[in-house]
């Protein structure tokens, strides 16, 4: 019975590793097998994602939402998952939340979409815009990590608690870590609120302004 339990646990660990989960490093290095074997070309990577069926989300998606923007930028934004507008267009952050995010970035950083890169933890829309399950997130995470490797940003801004958690493994509430400056694997990481949260809580926009001004200061020092 003891051996059976250990075998079951070992099988689960291998399953999680196959999904991109790391046991030793909250931000795995570029050598990690789960994404280092993916192509070193954004177009080829997108083609793989377009045909991905690793989780159940492929059954309900209209289009994959890969990523968009400047693929050599020093700044990258990472959100949670596509919404309805994104699923229809195949572009990230183009709905109401995305429009608000673009406005905030323009006002604080004076940047347009062509100046930064933006992507999500998962590339397919979860039904009814629910939070991605761990299986869905870990299935898709190697694609995002490969995008990060290819863009090679100096700064990553995580939008919301889901993006922050899956890139760091830290379950601290976003309200407590937003605006903090972390450094993971040589990349500055600044978490902040997701723009969809700001649509429901307009008073919180001032905190995102503050966080983006920190990003601006960091960019000026690069």
C-alpha cells in the first residue's frame, strides 16, 4: 500500500512537470525542458499554440490570443486570460479593460501598443471569463515563458493576482504586493491591479498610476 501511494504521488509530480510546473525555482531558467524545447521563433511558436489541445479550453475557443506588440521591447505586460472581444479578434486586451489599460499606459508611460509587448497566462478564453484552472494555466505557461525568453524584457508588469501567482508562485494578495519591485531571474517584476478590476473599482486607478510611474522610472534607468 505504501509503495502504491508513493507511485501515485510520483505520477502526479510527473504530470505537473509535464504541464510546466517547477518544483525548485519560482521563475525557472531558460534551460527548463518544459519550454526550452519550443522553437526560438515567435511565428513558429504561435503556430504551435494555434494547434494546441493540451487542455479543455481548445474546445470552446474561437481564436487563440497569442500576444501582441513589440517583440524586442524592454517592457512586457502579462494578464490573466482573453475575454470575449479578445476571443473574437485574436488580439489581447482590446475590450473595455484593454482600452482602459492602453489609456493608463499612454498617460503615464507615453507608450502605444507598438512600444511594448503584451500577453496572457492562458491563450484561450475560459468559459464565462472565469479564472483559469491550475491545469489550464500550467498547460499554457511554457508558451508564455518562451515568449518572455524571446522578447527578453527588462521589466514585466503582471496585471492581477492570477498573472502574479503563476509567474512567481506567491499567493500573497495583489492588494498587498502591488507596486512592489521584485527581481526574478534577472527581470524586474512589478505587480499591479488588472484593468477589469479598475472598471469595477475606479478609485483604485490612482494606485495603478503610481505603479506605472515606478515602471517609468525603472525604464529611464535602463
